[in-house]
C-alpha cells in the first residue's frame, strides 16, 4: 500500500490493490495532498506517502448523528 514505503508504487498497482479506477486514484491523491499529506511522485514513476500524516477524525454534531441513525434505521426498515 501507499503508506510507509520508500519505493514508489505505480498508480495502476495502487488502483488495483484498492479496487478503484486509476482516475479515482489520481483524484484521491490530489485530495490527500490538499489536506496536507506529503504524497510525492508522478503518474509514470509511482507514488510514496511520506511518514507523519494522519487523517482528521470525522466529527459530527449531535443533530448530524441523530440524522445518520434515523436514516440508517429508515433504510434497514
């Protein structure tokens, strides 16, 4: 996987491992970079995620949690 590697992993290999399209992979890499992840590489060379990046936890308000719970109950019912 992309994490904690020193050797670049190609885009097609990453996409295959993650079960996503190459287009989605490139879009996700850009998103990670805008969130501060130190992802280095190029489409033809491969990618490396440098250590030290963690995603922020998801934070929901009480109203949002209630909506999520009610929505999931509605869907399962």
